[in-house]
């Protein structure tokens, strides 16, 4: 983990169909950081040291079938990931602030709605918390592009676009690590199945979320036709705070950590003080 060599520990969360890998560092109130599909836990490599330095215990997870996690699961996607987040918080001792990027934002919403005692706050980064309005043709093209045989190649080609704006200084190395992870046995298939998730359950759960929330959206996020409008809509549903990140795409936590890190530290401090 960037900046935390010798101070973090990689563990496995045992689940019914396999193991979910996570890394933990620091001491203090718990923050659980969950990446989006196709990503690795090291998407939080610049954020974690800031949170640890601010006095938090930070667990960064992999998704099922991603990174160091097993690819033996029967189910992938929003709802499966939500059960893993719930189990991890229970194992580590909550409540926790949950940071969810992309698809994982929907999973974080599901946990907060169903188990409010476990979630003290939400940070939703580039969040998918409702099903995008896409045509049948678009969905068919996406499914074809993310077929296991060439999912790694397709994703690798798309990553520069997702990192629109200022790319992390180590983007080339991180991109290579993502590609290598997808070559592990069963991981391309797991990733392909993860891309088929829907966010309808998260949208239905939004009214049940009571935890304070911070929505972080890159100004140039290519996954939304109008990133600012999507962020504003989510904030209205959750009565959330909003951070709009200039010169950033879908991964502002890695692209602009000098802006995102302090904002999340400040939010976490307010949440911790309230508890």
C-alpha cells in the first residue's frame, strides 16, 4: 500500500463461496474503502495514508473475483458486494464510514439502508446508485465488449478514458497491475459477470438511508452524461454534502488526492464527532 510499507496487513474475509481480500492499516474509528468493478484496492493508494495519518483504521477491500480475492463465487455485483461489506464491518467491529467508488457506492447504500447500526457515514465516489437509462442495443454492445475472452483487453483500453483529466503519476503502472490481475484464473469471467449488475435495488433503498453522506464527483466523469446533475440528484435524495472535483474523471480519489483526501478526512471527523 502506497506510503504504508510494513504498516498494513493483508487478510482474507471468509465468505460461503470463497475469500474476499482486504488490507488494513492504522488505528481508530473504522473506514472501509471499496473499489468499483475492474479496479483494485490500490485505487485508494493515495487516500489511505491520509486517513491513517488522521487517526483512522482503514480497510481497503477487493471485490469478488478481483485482485487477491477468489473467483469462486456464484454471485457478483451490487448486492453480493453489500453482503461482503456488511460481513467485513461485523468482523472488524463497526460502525464504519463506507467509501464506495462507482458500483461499490450502490453496495454501500444497500448496507446503510439495511443495517444503519453498521454505517456511521457514506462517501460515494463517482457513484452509481440508480440504473442508467441505456438502450437495449447499448447494453448488448457492453455485454459483448466485456465477454470473458476479451474483457481484460476491453477494460484496459477504457481505463484512460475513465481517468479523464489529470491522470495519477503512476497511472501506467496501475493500469498494468489491473491488466495482470484480470489474467488470474477465473478473474476475467468474474469481472464479466460483475459488469452485468444492476443498481435498481440501490435506488429503491435510497429513502431508507439515514447516515450522513458525502458525494464526490469528477467534473469530467465519462460514465455520466452530466456528472454535475447526477451528483446533485444523489445529494438531494440523501441530503448529502457534495464535492465536485475539477480535472478528474471516474476515480478522483486517485486522480486528485490532494483535493479528495482532505475533504474526506474533514467529513470523517464530523461523523466521528457526532458518534
